[in-house]
C-alpha cells in the first residue's frame, strides 16, 4: 500500500515537473516587448577598472538596443557599491554614455544591497 502511494506520488510529481518545464520553455523563450517610459537594468559585477562583467554588459547592451528602437525613453541603472568602492550604477551609466545614450535619459541608483 505504501509502495503504491509513493509510486503514485512520484509519478504525479514527475508529471507536474514535465508540464512546468514545457510551459517555461514555451513561454520563457519569447519576448513580449512593449513600449515603456523607462527600462530598469539591475547591476552585476563591475571589474576593478570600472568595466562591467560580461553578464552586466549583456544587460546593458539589451537596454541600449531597446532605447535605440524607441521602446524605452529612459533607463534606470541600479546597483550597489562593490568591494573596490565602485558604484555599479555609476559604472553602468558610464558604459551607456560611451555607447551614445544621453546622460539625461539615465537615472542612477547606487544604493542597492543584496
């Protein structure tokens, strides 16, 4: 009896996991981008020299793409101060400005904490 109950529970669990995985793969791989007043880019690792990590640069590049397409009008960059004393938000703003995003369209938050 216990063996049948455990087997049924396990089968149900696996079925739910498979359905959830299919749902995530189906809907999670498609962008549903709509115009917005502002885009938010969350911080990540900034190197000692102030350049963004690969992951952070990818986020910033997506923000640049959306901005240039006219899908967002302003960008909020948010992060904390890293162990080297560099504000992630400030580093992100520098990166965006180096890619010709106007400074007045970028709003910086350096007070993030994990």
